[in-house]
């Protein structure tokens, strides 16, 4: 793998993990949002990632040979289809006639774990990018002796 491919792969990972952090932060910010414009609670969002070959000849060659030189792309941000939580809260203005309130399908502990995971993955991609950059700089500064 050349340095350009390494930088491209790390860059795609940074973008994907940053998107994951943003979506997770949105989920956490709306953990208590019981009514959106459509009248339903906030629905947790998730990402769909897809591996894609690195651009250029190196990526196509590695992909054709069964290599693992793939970038990651965020294909879509989709709503989680799990059921909303129901909580008995008759004083809530969003309660139905039985006093039940629909709450978002968000587990704050799971979201915090996702946030930590995305943050660590972002840091790993940043470290890989920095290493590739340092290797490029060292190879430029090498002088024959």
C-alpha cells in the first residue's frame, strides 16, 4: 500500500467516525424529546457504513486481488426501528388518556458507549494519518549518501 492510499483510508475513517459522533450526540441530546413535528417521540438514528475501494489504480488492484485496501463511506443515516418506551406519567402534556407517554427509543448508556467507541476510532484514524504524513515527510527529506 502506498502512502496516498493510507492517507485516503485514514481520511475516510475520520469522516465516517465524525459523522458517527455527530449522530450519537444528536441521539443523546434528544433522549428526553417526547414530541417531534410528526407528533411522535424522537427516533434514534443509526449509520450504515459501506466499504469502498481506494480510488485509483492501487485501490482497484488491491480490491481485484482480494486485498483489504478499502475506505469506509457513510451510505445513509436511518431511523432505528425499535419500539418507543412507554412510561406512566399522567401529568405530562404528551400523555395519552391512560397516562402513558411514549419516550424515545434511546438507551443513554449504549449511546455513551457508542460515543466512546467512535471517539477512539477517530483517534486511531488520526494517528494512522499522522504516521503516514510523517513517513511522507521523512521520505522527502532523505538524501542519498
